[in-house]
C-alpha cells in the first residue's frame, strides 16, 4: 500500500508536531471519517519500517495492509452509512 492509496480514497494528512511525535522527529499519518467511524493509518516513520497500513480508530489489532481491502472497506462503509 502507498500514501497515494490514502489520498485517492479521500484520507486527510494529519501532521504531528515534532514535540508530540513518538520518534522525536516530524511525523504524519492519514485519517478518514465515514459517519462515526474513523480510519487512521500508521505514521510515515512506522511505515518506513513495516509498510503502510490502516485501522479503525481504537481497534489497532486490525491492520488493513492491502490497498484492495482498504478500498473495499471504504466503499462498503460509504455506501451503507446512514
């Protein structure tokens, strides 16, 4: 999965101030709200080590690593959220 996947799906880039970052450097991640469900990604620092993934906010054990899976999830949520 690449950053472009998140951009294409409408995720917004979220910058983390250096003093708040976990790795002591500039960090960012991506975020998408669909109704009351929030999808977030790991940070670019983490992605350098383990690749990009997304999860549902507060359900970090669920790591969506395939772009096709993420596209399907976003489509299903978008079509069925009231």
